[in-house]
C-alpha cells in the first residue's frame, strides 16, 4: 500500500470532546467478538499495523481503555490516538509509550512512512458535520487502511448505553465502489444496547450515523427498516414481561422472518447487538 503524506493542517473540525469512562467499551467488545483475527493478523503489512482511535476527546481515556482491551488478544498491537486539537494531544502525550502514540491530525491521519492501519474507530466525530461531508471523510480515511481492514464509525449516547454504527470494509484497489463511497464496502449497520434504558427501537433513530440520520423519511430503506422494526416490537411486546433482552431478541427474530438480513445468532442478540446487512 502506498504511503500517503498527510498535509500539515489537520482536515476537519474539533469535536465537543466530552466523554465518559468506558463509553465505548461495547464498541470494542463488538470488534473483539466480530473479528478478533483483525487485531491479531501478522501477515505482510498487518504485522506492524495500527488501531486508530480518531477523535478521542479531551483526555486519553478512550484510547487507553481500548489499548487495555485489544492487547489482551495482541500484546504487541500499536495504537494511535488522533485529535485535531493540539491541547488535547499535549494532554495525552504523558501516556504515550513505545506502542501507544498520540498525534495531531484529522481525516488526513498523521502516519509516518511505512505505517499502516488495520482498524479505525471514529465515534461521535462525523455527527457534527453536514451529510455532504460524509463520503469525502470516508474516502480520505480509506487511503490509510489496509485492504481487508475495517472502520467502525457511529454515534453513542453520553454513557454508551446505546450506539449505532456503520461497519465498513476496506476494499482491494480497483474494486468498484459500493454505496457511492470510494474504497469502502458498507458491511453492516450495527445497533447496540446494554438494556439499562429498557428497549425502544425508535431511540436508535436519534443516534444514527450521519449518512442515515436525515434519511428516516418515506421511500428510504432506513425508514422502511425502522417501521418494520417498530412493528415487530409491537407484535412481540408480550415478551417484555420476561425483560428487555428477551423482547429485543424476539423483535429481531421477527424482523428476520419478515425478510430483513439481520443476524439472529444468540451470541449477538443476547449481548444486545443487532447486525443488519442492507442490500447494495
């Protein structure tokens, strides 16, 4: 993969930067369950490639928490926290070591020559942008990720009880773009709950990724999906007597019966993950 020189000025705008301890724990746990081999790959350029935490916020906690989780499966994993605000980078630098880095940057990742990326997590970053900025940001980030690598990008509630995210796979060079975004294949849309707020499918609409949040209108696939999900929750409401988890599972299984490509394996549903693979 060719080295892409980052421009001196970070591309993008500072986020609010606020976060809470373990806000993104369920995001990391999802990756560990979904594709742990991505974190342990040592073939070719993957051997020395990084996990990038893009837009970690006012302090280094989300990056350091991820380091602790991911290094349980790969003790040698290199981790890069990227922030567009210089003060935030300076505040994080005392926590850097030979495998953990904090650098000033934006969508033009501050990589050094011969550095590669296997996984990007970008949470609560694109929510502040316009929808027209979504595809350019994704295409810029695609320049740094190894073919076969992943990006999980989305939005969470302040304490991480609920989140939704796009799961995008970096495609091989020359492969036709899908979903109008060069370099990526949209692999799935993920919805996550820890059930502490109960279960209401409609609540996920307010934390959809930027490319979808304004498209919950008649005629759009995401609108049809939510209408179907809400109907399925109504039809299975009797199961809520056994708890929000059982209701969530029953509604997901009903969605699958209606023809929606949702993962119904219990390893996902019992943990509060609904994985939908839209067509196209």
